[in-house]
């Protein structure tokens, strides 16, 4: 776990300087327990390891939090019902999981 945090802190700042949406570390299962490294849109990921960076990204970046009681506007990048941009105050940073194929 500590290694994953360290890698996230080393990789993300340089990645954020690149163009395009910055996502997070991927997870393959519905419970989001098994990290598989940086991924692209549509995969399951969580940003709990890089929360301090997620707090500073723009609203167009694809960071999300999970909520079981979401009933407001959804993010547009990508479209995932129940997920909101992570820049809303006071919310935990965690992507809604994508089921295994």
C-alpha cells in the first residue's frame, strides 16, 4: 500500500503536466481492491492515494467520488450515473467501479 502511494506521488505531478485528462490508478474488481497501474477513461479507478493532487485539478479533469445517494448533475467526462466531479467540497475521492468483463 505504501509503495502504491509513493508511486502515485511520483507519477502524477509529471503526468499532470501532459495534455489530456489525468485519471488515476486502476482497479480490476468491483470492490476496487487490486491496483493495476495508470489507466484511461472507462476503467475503474480510485484517487484516494492522490487526493492532495485531485483537490487542485480543474473541473474538466476526470476525477470522481463514489456516492450511494447521488441525485444531482452527473459529470460529462465520462458519463457514469452516480458519479460527480471530485472538486465538489467535502466529498471522498473514489471512482465508481466498472464491472469485470
